[in-house]
């Protein structure tokens, strides 16, 4: 039976297709391992070697390797000889020695190699192999202990098994994605307007939200601690709100209510009441007090208002608990910024309306303090989409609309960290990258390759936008090519 690879044919080095040994080089180049075997006197003859094939395993190739082995059951011995930079050795050994256990990946049930974090589909299991596969860790090329292990491995192979086994072909599965991977607590959004920020929030939840079941509420698509900065918090026009499915009159009523100190009838709490009347007597208006404080001391950092009443909302059984739990007003770079924290947030129905209410609060504080309005920051500790009642369809529509806007845009990414000017210095044999901000040169990076510049830029956190980073990478590649052409001309 000849070795016939189903996967990665172009990456495998054939020795004797009728051999019964496979050599896995892990992260070491095949050439390095092959030369090392030759120096140790291992037979590499096309017709005589016991080695059928040599190939690398860069971590993600394990499903293909296992399927190649199932399709080529004449491989009875597998030697691991190479440097391991990604846990491949432990994963391969663990698969055959410890087996698999069920776990979750992006909301789907998959299998994990016991003792590792390596996850596989359920298409191939250790018990699927028709004979016990002899798996031996031979160490790293060049190590004295490894040399002995290699010689012993080949010396103890024994005779070739005369049993002809049946090939088994297992198709690679298509993973059905319920959400894409991300750090569910690490999303930050920077947008110019509230509406643009809202569309980005929905996009992030639709693409990355974790599926959870909440007691009494059912399924939600949730992220934690989303931070959204709206650089220009201005009220959208009624026409624009209607275009996106909102009721402008409801927004107007909400903006008035969030400043009303009275407790709404038949309600357990109201944001205006928590801000201006709930704590203490009627003259305890925290919002007005914060505005007066900032008028007298504009750089004060005491303008913090908590809406959460721990005694009532946590330590008692009283019904109704506010979602907006705190506000922090601060003059920063000459403007009055406002940061709001929400305990929970309904992204589809409430987020944008809440932001309009926050802008009303910010406008009130500006009037009381005499300061001009600046950026608005909204932190949502638990923010979610309710997929029921048409919520999923609406979220999908907003997600698709946002993507069309991105695709039809000019591709320009405004990076808050600044801009870069790239040039080539042929005399010095360097690529030069000048970091500029509002016309001023901040730093000068130099390197002989795009990769060298990349490391410096990453080290300094010099970019903040992924689109800008991709664009800069293309330009650095062009600059490196130009530098190489100049070198060839000189030669």
C-alpha cells in the first residue's frame, strides 16, 4: 500500500511511499530534520527506507494529519522529531495517550484533547485507528539524547506488518459559526455620532455576542464591559431617527423625563428622581450640585453621582432596579466630558435612547457650569440583544447596513494616534517612518525591513485603527520592495 496524502500534499516530503514510518518535524523545517536523519545514518532510500513521509505540524494541522493517517493505515510508527513552538507535540501525544473530552467552542460542542486546550472536531477519535499506532517522542534535532532516541527508534521497528488494512476517508467538517471569537470583555468603540456608535454596538453584538440564557428572560446575545466613546454627542434629526426605526417624540419625552426629579407614577424608580430627589430631601439635587461644583472648581473630580441605592437595590427585596448606575462629569482638554455606567443594557431598544438622555444631562451640566460639551463615554457592564420578537432580524439588518456603509466608504480610517509618512533612504539602506500628529513630527522610526518597522510600531502602540494598520502594512511592503530594487541596481 502506497502513501497517498489527502491533505497538504504539497507540504509533505515523500521518502519511500511504501514505508510504514512517518516523521513529524513539528515546527522544525523538514530539510533540517531530513539532513539530521541522514547524518545519523538513517536509511532514506526511495525503495528501501522505512520512512514513508516527513512533514511539519504547526499546531493547526492536526485534523489533517489524523485524516492522512486514517487513509494510510500502513503507517504503524510515528516519530516526533523537532522544535515545538506551539504545543503540537503535547497535542499529538495527548490525542493518542489520553483521548478526548467534550467542551464548548464559540457556542458549539467540540472535543478537546485531555490535558490541553487543543480543540478538534469529532470526525476522528483515537479508537478509529485500526491498529495501535506506535507514537514516540524523539526530542529535538542536535540534542545528544535525541540522537540516541532516533537510533533506538529505528533499531526497534521490527518487521513490516504483512496485514493489509482498509483505507478510511473522513471529510473535513465545516464549523457552523454561532459567533466569532473575541475577548467578550474587551470591545471598545470610538465613533463621531451617537447613531454611528449604536450601529457599531449592534454589529459587535451580532458578530461576537455570547449566547446566554438569563433567568426569567430567556436567550440573549451578550458582551461585557463594552466601552463606547462618542466624540461629538449631538442630537440626531427626527428624520434620521425615523429612518432607523425610532420614534423622535419618544426620544424627546425621554430627554425631559431624565431631568425630572419626581418619581414617575406607578414606577419603582426613575433616573431623574435618582439624580435629583431620591437621596435625601427635596433640596438634595445631585445634578444641580455637580453643575455648581464644576462652575466653582472646573477641574474638580468630585462630580460623581451614584444612582444605585445599595440599601434598597441590593440589600432589600424591593422591586425595580436602575440600569444606569453612575455618572462622572469632568472637564478634560477644556470641555465637559461625561462618563456613564450601565449595569445592564438593551442594545436594540434602549441604548440610543439612553445616550440621548445622557446628552440632555450633559447639556444641563454645561448650562449649570458654564462649560462647553465634550465627549460622552458609555460603559455597559452587561449589554445584550434579545433575539426574540423580531430582534434577531432587526440586528441582522443593522449589521448588514453597517457593513454596506463600510464597503461603500472611501476606506479612510481616522486614527486618533496620528498619521505616518513613509520614505526610503537609499544611502543609508533604510525605510524611514515619521509619526506625525496635527502636522507635528513626533518620532522617527528606521529599519531595513517592513518587519523591523512593524515591531517598533507595535511596541509603541503607535496605531489604534485596524484599517490604518493594514494600510500602513501595505505601504511598508512597497517601501521594502523599493529598497531592495535600489540595492539590486547598485550591485
